[in-house]
């Protein structure tokens, strides 16, 4: 009799464990990520240094939007950086090293603007393909 209760309890616990959704930051992200493994050069179009940077509970990111050669194409991309120490200006040429996507809670920078009579809210930088990276060289 006791083994029936244990089996029933095991069945309930295992169904709850297997039914939980796995956390995947790429699925929840408003960004479309590029698969880049090697360092690349980026011509800076815009840079936003976030003064909050990284905290223990959440990931604030800085953002660099720039132009890079990706494969055979020239693309405008967003580089998300956990904490950017330098300010860059349009025209700077920097080298970016890709890093893994953080698994912490990411706080996205939101911008709101008027388009006609409607108010539009979107994640800043999400209009371009993105990569998490760090600046390794200023050329």
C-alpha cells in the first residue's frame, strides 16, 4: 500500500518537473542574434553608455550600433555590451570580441516615440541583428 502512494507521488512530481519550461534567453529576447565566433571590426554609427551597467540581479547593457562585414555582406548591427567603459563617436573603428549571451535578467532600453497619432514603444537597437560582445581594440 505504501509503495502505491510513493509511486503516485513520484508520478506527480516527475510530471511537474518535466512540464516546466526551460529558460532560454534567446527565445525571450526582442533581438535577432547573429552567430559570430571570431573577432571583427566595427565602424561606429552610434554608442550609448549605460551608467547602471551590470548589477547582481539584472543585466543593464550598453549599446553600440555600427557597420561591419559579416560573411560576404556589409550589415548594420547592434552590439550589446554588459558594461561599456569608453564613449565612442561616429566614425570610430573598433574590434569586437563575441561573448556568450548572459543568462541573467536583462533590462532592455526602451524608446517611445509618436508615429502619426500613435505612440510606439520598442526596444532600442532591436531593429538590427545583434550580438553580445566586448571591445578589445580601438583602431
